[in-house]
């Protein structure tokens, strides 16, 4: 099969062509416009989440990024560290909350679960203190 001859005027140094613009994938209205990539499991996650206005964690592995300072959705934090899901809490109205801790600055935060969160991962997180009593001691700072 004969080689195609490229346009020599478009080649850069070293004989390589410049990379094509991929505006269809990354521009306005592209498939990544309303997504983020999880820092834990690398899943592409939609910002639209049933049951919450501000998605702040991966529905698959529950990992988050420290982006909010005081108000959910304010995106004012300077840390941007990885936040691991430590435990669960239940509000007085029965709503489940995920307790995250930032691995960079140590800040704790409580985040609402979303309707599409992995149920098995949520239950595993809820029973984690029962499985390992040392976790509860470390969370409560009891010697």
C-alpha cells in the first residue's frame, strides 16, 4: 500500500504534524463540559447528581477533592487536596452523610450522599467502625 504524502507546509520541526484541535470533545457543550474525573478511581463523573445540588464526590469510590470552604458549592478552598471517605453519619431526619477528611490539611467535612452513589460502597463505609474498633478510636482521638 502506498504511503500518503502529507502537506509538508504543515509539518513542524522533526517532521511531525501538529496535533488537531479537538473542540468537539472539550469545548462548550462537549461531553466533558459537565463532568470531572475522579482522583481515586479515574471515573468520568457527571456533575448532575440526584438528591443534591452540588456533587462533591465520586459515586463509585466516594473520594472527593477539597474544593469547598464553608458553603457547599462555593468552590473557595485553596487546598485542593484529596479527601478520603472516613465514615458515615445520619442526620436527625434520617439523611445519610459521608464524613470526608482532607489528606493534605486534615479538615473534616460532612457531605450529603447522592441518589446514584454505589450502595455497596456506602454500606461498607457505614460498617467500617464495627469491623475495626481502632478506626473509631482514631476518629475520636481516644488514647
